């Protein structure tokens, strides 16, 4: 039993210490999908934007009142996400909220207007990376051009993360859930098909155990044009459990620009269609910024040749709609060609001198003494020879 517990403890420690930090910011914006990776420990990140949303003739059946309702609406607001990594590299805590001003015009069952200002979304949660695949380093392949440029099949295996959160009900009357707070769960996957192309898939169970429960999938494809620009396309489907509420399907596209290693700007447009052919469009843009307090871990270890083995844990990863794509490149050269200063941690040093071998030391002293004596004998013999030669 003890060996099993020891192996389990080692495995857990290895999982907790696995690096998530990247040299450049990794933002979810402007897509709605989430990456399975965290932002890294001691990183504090804000992702905020403005949006305008227009809803067409949206028809919905209310099973409580047993009536059909139809409305159109206009809203403007801001969505904000706070993300931070704490305790372990694989763990991230986040807060998502949206503050909107919305006005609705109802056509059924009669004509009237409603409006509201406040939160339309306010939830908290945590995300943990379960699995991260390792890819072959093709840059080290020098014997075969074909092998160097061939597709690594390991890239078909995705990184996997899990999410658990809570929907609060501190919302406007237009968005409040009559049943109060509710849980939210998700599974996030990511495939880095190349250094430029990334595919993400999310499955989210939202407002679980309530009448308004919904299941959502999000499929996102991101492509980096260069070190500063990237574009994305996204498809999202909403499947509602509530009777009389049509399922929605969303299509979005946009791009992002890396302003600096810690800041990104984005812009996107979206169309949402439901099964009754009502439609909604949304336009948004924003900024992502992080406060980077991440510190590298420096590990000193013994080796057979008595040289210190120091490793800096700054392993990059590829992100949703941003530039984790270029984490490796940016670590070498940032904007303007300046090297990014690497943060280090102080470690206690110790002598790495090899242990003294007393037997070998004694043998060396004895040998040196013998050589000195032989040298003296030679010098003495040489002097005697010189004296005899002078007399003759």
C-alpha cells in the first residue's frame, strides 16, 4: 500500500507543478470558448469589452403562464472577466460578468415595453488542466526533410481541462432566474494542429437543475497570421430544456492584435439564428491586460559530473484567440527587438566540490615525494660528474 501512496503523491506533485505561464498574454477574447490552460500563478488578468446587441422578433412560450411571448430588443453593455492563477500552475480562478442597459418591445400577447439596467451575467468559477499532450520537436530533425515537415499525429490528442462554477442571481428582472442561483460545469479541449492553427471545443452544462437549464457547445478555430495578428471563426449551439424555447445557433468571426506582451486588442461580429428563424446580431470589441507577477522556479540538482543542473520552468502553451501561439518566439524577442527580462528566484547555494578520496590523496603524496627524491639524486650525481671533469 505504501508504494502505491508514494507513487500517487509523486504524480499529484508533478501535476501541480506543471508550467502554464507564457511570455505573452493569453486571452479568451474575442471568442466565447475557453482554453483548458490557466494564465499561470501570480498572474492577474482583466479582459473587458463593449458590445451592442440587437434581437429580432424573438418568440418564446412561457409554460407557467401558458402564453406565447414575442419581443425585439436593443442593448448596449460591457462584459468583463477577471482571471488569476493561484496555488498551482494548472489551477485558475475566474469571475465573469456583463453589465447591460436593455430595452424590450413586446408584440405578444399585447404591446408593451420593458427596460432594465444591471447585470445580465455574474458567475464565479475555477478551472483545472487535467491533461496536456507533448509534441515532438521537429526543429531538431536534420536527417530527413520529410520527417521534419511531417504532421505529428500526437497533435490530434487534445489538452483537456474541467470547469466548475456558480451562476449568481444578482441580475436584472429581465435576466433573473426565478429559481435562484445555479451550478455551471464545463469540459474544455484544445488541439494545437500546428504552430499557427488551433482548434478548441467546449461543452458546457449551464443553469443545471433548473427549468432554464441549457447545454452548450462551442467550436472555435484560430489562425495566427503573424506574431501580432490572429483571426478566428466560431460556431456555438444552445440547446434548452425549457419547453417552448427554441434552440439557438451562433456564428462569429473576428480578429485580435497584440499591442505588447501584456496587452491585446480585439474586434468581432456575430449572428445568432434560432429554429424559428428569429435572428440576433452582436458587435463587440475590447482589450485584455495582465499584471505579471509570475516567478520562475529554479531547481538545483546533483549530476554525475558534479555540475549544477538548473532549469527554468517557463513552459508555454497555445491559447484560444490570442498569441500564446508565439510564446516561444516572443521569449526570444519582443516588440522593438528588446529582450524580455527573466524573473528569477533566490536559491540557497552549496559547494559542488567532489568529495575527498583519502586513499587517492595519500597515493598522490607518496608519488610526489618519490619524484622529488629521484630529482635530488640526479642533481647530486650531476654535481659529482662536474667536479671530476674540472680536476681532469
